[in-house]
C-alpha cells in the first residue's frame, strides 16, 4: 500500500526517466506560447530559459524523445509540441470527473484550461442532494450515489477530489474501486491508494508557507545588513521553483499514466 503517491521506478518502460517526464509539461507550456505567436523554431537556450530549465538538461531530455534539433536553426516548435503531447498522452481525450462541487470544485469546472489541454470534464459529482441537477459550468451536478455508474459509463480514469478533507479518503476509495487510476487531490489530507494508482496533491497553502519561509529569510538578511553585521542567514540562491516539476517534498512527482 502506497501512501500519498505511488512509487515507480526512476525510469519508465519506454526509457524516459521520471524527472524528464516531469519537465515535459514545462517545455510544452513554453512551446505552446511560442506556437500561439507563430514562432517557427526555437533554440535550446531560448526554450530552456522560457521553461525555467538548464539548457544542457533540456537537450538531454529531448534526446530521449529522439529530437535533436538542427544546428544553427534550433527545434521545430510545432513538431516538438506534437512530440511532447504524444509522449504525455495528450493527443487523446481524457475524461475527468470532479467530486465536491463547492467553491473550489465549481471554479475548477469553470476553468477553460482543462479542455484546451485535452482534459474533458465528463461529470461533476457532489453529495449534497440539493445540488443534484443544478448546472455548474453548463454541466448538471450528479449525486454521489451514482458515482460508480458515472465512472464506468464515461470510461473515466482521472478523478479530481475537491471535497472537505474528512470525505476525501472515502471518495478516493470509491473512485479507485470504480476504476479510476489517477487522482488529483485538492483536499488537505494524505490519501492511501493501492499500487498502480497515481496521486498528485495540490496545496496552495503549502506553496504560501514556502514563500513565507523565504520572506522571513529575506527580512532577516535585510535586518542583519542594516546592522552592519553578517547576514543572519547565508544568502541562498533560492530558485523560485514553484513549478510542477517538483512535488512538495522535493521528490520527482508521480505522473499520470500515458
Ligand atoms: N489545494 C488547495 O490549494 C485548496 C484551495 C482551496 C480549498 N481547498 C480544499 O478543497 C476542498 C473544497 O473546498 P471548498 O472551499 O470548495 O469547500 P466547499 O465547502 O465550498 O465545498 C465542498 C463540497 O464538497 C461536497 N462534499 C462533501 N462531502 C462529499 C462527499 N463525500 N462526496 C462528494 N461531495 C462531497 C459538499 O457538498 C460541497 O459542495 C477543501 O478540502 C479545501 O480545504 C484546497
């Protein structure tokens, strides 16, 4: 039984390391922005800067995709978008269910960024009978009594949990029993899942706490500098790495099965 996240070997079956897989969405985001500006090619240095990654690492990552670019020209933006999308499994449609349609669940349902990245919100599920049938983002909310049927009918493998913490494990268990194998958890609790189920946790308050830690250090350094003494904390080249390539524990994140 794995807790919170599943443990996978550092290298996936197709030979692409997990750390590379975790950076692919960063490249894709940068490449999509270039594509929207109709930029035809990009150098590894430019793309690395846009993605916030070291350029040698980027070239190594792309070598796993069999993409080496052309000397003096760089990488073909459209082709790389296609290659990375294919590698991440984004060239197919992924039906997603959101469970818990309160403030957060409704905001997620209204977020257009899922559909544009191939994640179709197939159903919204909530335990409150008063919400059943009410449309949110144009989709009628369905009651949790029908959760298993909804998952099966829609062939859903990805579930988003936006319930209160106390309900999250039970919701998770039902999703997994119904066939969901990837869970994005917004509830502030650690979920237990069987092997083979991937869990990604999003917690904005943890991100804020990390920023607060850095703010505190900065304030300490300023005070010490003002005193004319040594800095209270050694200056630390803190990479502003709040990107998704690191989980909150600094581990390489588990990824959704492609
Ligand atoms: N990860 C983050 O950064 C972040 C940010 C905000 C909120 N949250 C968390 O997200 C969750 C939702 O927050 P919110 O503000 O939307 O709360 P909310 O109270 O507005 O909504 C919760 C919804 O879940 C439903 N629900 C309760 N038990 C359920 C169950 N067993 N099955 C299905 N639905 C159930 C409720 O009927 C309600 O509609 C909380 O756990 C909160 O702590 C996380």
